[in-house]
C-alpha cells in the first residue's frame, strides 16, 4: 500500500492522508504569502482557533484563511488532529476569518 502522496506545491512525497489529498508540506507552508506576496504564518491558538500573522511583524494579524503559494490560491484550516492544514482553494470556496477573540492569548 502506498503510504505517501505528493505535496501539491513542490511534489515532494509526504505522509498520506486520505482526508487531505493535496495538503502542502511544511516547506511550502513556510513560503505562504498573502495576495500581495507578503509572508504569512498560521498558528493554532490554545482555544482551538486558527489565526494568521505576518512574518515581518508577528503582532500584525492576517485576518483570514486565504493564502497563496507561488501565486496559487490556497486555504488554511485547522487540522482534524491539530496543526494547520493548507490545501488548494476550490473555485468559489468561501474565505473564512481567522481572527481570535481579543481575550485569547497567543501561545
Ligand atoms: Zn511542498
């Protein structure tokens, strides 16, 4: 049985997850940008929310789960077992806000 699949960004073999057939590997996730090409990171908060920040200024929030890898549009989501899963956006797919409540602490 084939237990790997290929990253949809760089085609590198990654652990197979039937639930996430096109997820980006860590290396590609590290290169995600916003629409203007500014680097962004996604994180899980302690309360289970996904949120984004800008690489240049980690205090600056990136407000949604829409992201880009080499110009291709992706969506970031919380993984079923934690972490952040980034998959190609399906045409017409909604953009979700990722801002955490102000009471939440950044971990
Ligand atoms: Zn990759």
